C-alpha cells in the first residue's frame, strides 16, 4: 500500500497533474485515487480495464460516495464561506476538512493497493504512458465521459503523469 500512496503523492505533485485530476473529478465524477491507481499499475505494465477496473471501482465506491464526496463538498463550502467572510475560524475548519479528505484518500489507496495482484515492476515511460492512457480512458468512460472525450482526456493525463 505504501508504494502506491507514495507513487500517488509524487505523481499528483507533478506540474498540471493535480489540477487536471480535479478537473476530471468535477467534470465527470472521476475518482482521483482510481485515476492514479491506473497510472501506478501502468507503470508496472498492467492495463486496468474490464473486470479489473470494475473490481477496483467497486472497492472504493462506497467510501467515495458516502465519505469522500461529502467531505469535499463540505470543505469547498467552508472555504468559500471563509473567503467571503474573511473568517480565520472557518479557514481553519476548511484546513481540518482537507486533512480528513487526505486520510480518506489514503484509505482508498490502501483498498486499491490491496486488490493489486502483485507490486508493479518498473516499466519504461513510453509503454507506461500508452498503457495508462488506455486504462484512464476506460476509467473516465466508466465515470460517464463520452468515449472520444475519455480517450483524449486519458491520453492528456497519462502524458502529464509520465512525462517530465
């Protein structure tokens, strides 16, 4: 689990990755941890599609629906209120909600990593990018994105994650 969490944190911190993941989350309901999981598996040469994708989605769906999304909505609303009112108390509350979101995402990472067949072996950036693009497209399509858009967005995110 720790390997995936570290991969997720490192790749999420790359230029453009966080904002792109959040945009996909907001546009089509994509789960950011699941997107990063697809990339992690691709780094080891495994494309996550079909039954493997459905299993991964099922592992995090309840936690996503019942805890992560409500926490995110509460944090965003609290942050807007803090900014509008200039309230340091509300700002601190929003910061605490961010920490709760991160803890929930770490739980999702653990659930996803537990379902992995084996730790991924290092794979070159080119093949990993191509594999990730296919997995991400499948993930985005399963989240509601139209197929053509899912392919384009999957390739864009894979490029951000794997190209330096």
